C-alpha cells in the first residue's frame, strides 16, 4: 500500500477523472484503473482518502495464457506500485 498526498487542485481533477473513467465495483469505495506500461496490462486499485490523499491498495499484472484466459499476478514490489501510482498522477486516467 502506497499513500500519496496531492495538492487540492490535482486531487480534485484526478478524483473527477476516476469517477468518470475508472471501474468501480458496487459497494466499494475504491476504483480499478487499467494501465498499459511497456505493452503489459496492469490494474491499479486506488482509494481516495480525506485530506487530498490517494492510496494505491494493490496492483495486478494481467497476462493471457495459451487458451486466451486472463491470468492475474499480484505485484508485491512497492517500487513498482509507487511507480504505477506516479504514472497515473502524471498522465491522468485514460
């Protein structure tokens, strides 16, 4: 889990993008954002907090096997999780 404090304007802008474009499961406070980095699909699970903080709860790398089934691998390296969060903050939600 990585917590990032943002300036109020940046937090509001990113939060609005998350509401419009990110996937949110029913009865969950967090968002799932799909990101492609170096031709690898990743899913970043985020939760906005109070005081303009954004929490990256976890990240998954999505792969496909021979039968075209999706396989999910949990990313456990905090450096990669932090990097994905910084990329999202820098480029916004697509």
